[in-house]
C-alpha cells in the first residue's frame, strides 16, 4: 500500500485511540494510547522502514518510538529506510484537559537527512509562502516582522504565538507594530498548520526543539519558510532550581549533537530533503483542524498532509464496524481504546 496513505491512517488512528482519554486529566494515558497506535499501525507494514530520529526520547526513557527504533518492514533488507520525526501527541496537556491545541503528527524524509534535536527550547519563526524571502532571524524578530510588513505594504499581519510569560514583551511590541496577535495556550506545530492553511501569516515564539523538526518538515513540504535557534533553559526559566542542572545537561547535549546556541538553523538545516512529507490529525485540534469526534458508531477525524508544495486537508470518517472487519490492527486498537 502507498506509504502516504499508511502514514495518514496512522495519525488518524492515533488520534482516535487517544480520544478515549481526552479530558481525563492524565497526560500519560493520552500519550500511551497514541504511541501504541503508531507502533501497532506501522509494525507490520511492508515495503519500507522508518527510523525514529526525533521521537519519544532515548531508549532508556521510552519503550516505544525511541530514538533509533526501526519500524516497518524489518524482514526485507532491500527496502528503503526513511528518517522520521514523530510526536504521537503534540500537546498532551491540552488533550488531557480538553482544550484546543493537540494533534498527532509524523514526518518522514530520505535516510540520514534529519537532524536529531535535543529536548531543549528553540526560538522558531515560521512564515507563509508570501514571506519566504523576507525573514532573517539573525537580525531578530522585529527586523523580520518589519521586512514582512514592508513586503506586504501593510501592517496588520496575523501572528500566532504561545501565551507564555516569556513572550509577553514581544506580544506588546507586536501589538504596537500593528500586528494582529492570536494567543494560543499550546501547540505551535498546529499553529504552523494554520499558517499553511491561510489562517495566519506567521508563528513566532520559543517552544520545543524536537517539534521544530516537524515544523521544518511542514515548512519545506508546503513551500513556507522556517528559521530557528536553540535557546538556553535559563532564558526561559531564569530563577528555577533546575536551571543549573539544565545548564550542564545542555552543554553535554550540544557537544553530543554538534549544535550551538548561536547558529540560525534553517528548515533545510533541520531536514535536508525537499521531498520530506508531513502528516497530522486533530486531537483536540483548533484553528484550521477540527477535533476528533465520535457519533453513532463513526469516528470523524480531520487530517492534514503536505508534500512537494501540495497541501491536503481531509475529513475522514471511520465506520467502526466496517473498519473493524477490514484490518486486525485497527480492530485491536478500537477495542482496546473504546471510550
Ligand atoms: C509547549 C507546547 C508547544 O513547546 O509550549 C512546549 O505547547 C514548550 O513550552 O507546542 P513550555 O515548556 O512552556 O510548556 C511545544 O510543545 C512545541 O514546540
């Protein structure tokens, strides 16, 4: 079967499995359901292998979807292996408390093209196709916004940003600059999907680095642009007890991954493949994706895919009875994660 359909179905079924735990106030259960769905849906697929580059953590932290794990056709040595960045639930908190912001997502590219990113913070600027040539994060966010405004010949561009204490100053500044700011609690990958779907002009802010790989995949495959930079933990949490400990860890990580805090990382630095493919399905979703829903024996899932500058939004309906008789993997998951 076609790889794209397999991965699309995987994110959809992961969203359906996690649906059991939406609003149940337990982030781990939400995550475990989606992780198991990925594992089950991908383990027996033939014709390709997937190597996790950015996943649930190192082997000692994660039993499934750990960095280095290979999924798919393990028996046939002749099949191609692809690099994968995966986040079974991006936004476990909004999913556990049932507010907007969570999706299930994966991206794959040619083998050895994805950069492995540590569990650090990252400053990210993701802009729509129109502003591809305008931004330059090395000159700062204000410079980049002014360049976009100059290019568009108007000030009222739309930005999506996480409503976190670390962003309050830039939010004030953007308001002063005439930017229309949409605040979100969580989920900057979903916010980037909203940019691709035309709901905003750019996403800016400090979020997770591994999720930056997924945003880079989205950017390259939908002909947008993303620039990023790793950020010190102390810049986000200057007064935490954990900060000193984190400084040491970060130093070790940067050495191990051969990264630094100064370099501007472009989307193609994170994934060196123009043919990377990106997939997502809405969990609690929000913005341009609808949340997963169940009514009268059917699951309704809103999914998204981008590759080669082609952007697709899907309304998928799973008739539980029929699908159950089609694929044993899906039946297993639907039975186990029945709400
Ligand atoms: C969250 C989350 C984002 O980064 O903000 C997280 O909503 C890191 O920020 O979608 P906090 O440590 O302040 O929660 C993301 O997961 C991904 O970039």
